[in-house]
C-alpha cells in the first residue's frame, strides 16, 4: 500500500439505479434502490479507491459496515456515493461513507476494509479447503 493513503483521501462514484439494483416486493410502483445493492456499491467504491493506492498483488476485503439508509431512490435516478478515508492502521482502512440521489441524502455510515496480498489469501483459502475436505472425508 502506498504511503500517501491517508485520512481525508476520498472518491466519488456516480451510478444510475436500474432494475437489477432495486427491490420489487412492494410492486412496480414501490420499486426502489435496495439496501443490499447500496451496500455493494459502497464496498465497490471503497475498493476502487484502495486499488488506486495498492501495490502489485494487493486488493482489499470488507471487514465491517454500518449504514443508515434513510430515503428511497427510484428507478432511473442518479446516485452519488462518496467515501472518505477516516483512518489507516497498518493494512486496516476505515471510511466515512455517504450517498445522495438527485433530491436528497439517502445514506450515511462507516465501512472498514483490510488490504490483503492476493497470493497469500489464495493460499490460506486452499489450506482451509483442504481442512474442510479432510473433515468431510
């Protein structure tokens, strides 16, 4: 991870709410941006920021998220997600997050990510898979 990743660094992503990122259980007239998709989009925005500051072979994984989704966003509306680094503690990076649509703020909260070495992570996953196979067999 590059040394210039520090509190205050931020990124904005702009997206449009489409059918695939909406909930439909309230019928077509109640179709709005779903919270699980908002969480996904926040995670992607934070990850995109970290990839800009990562070294070769690094990526990040989410560790925690706490948001308040306070307003609905209808299909076709634009959403701006803003993430700002609030702390860097070794490979742990914390973010303040917010989102707004064309009319009003829709979300605020925090998200944590951990910068990982992809190769080492894959090796740990292989070791876990081997333990699982041994346990099942």
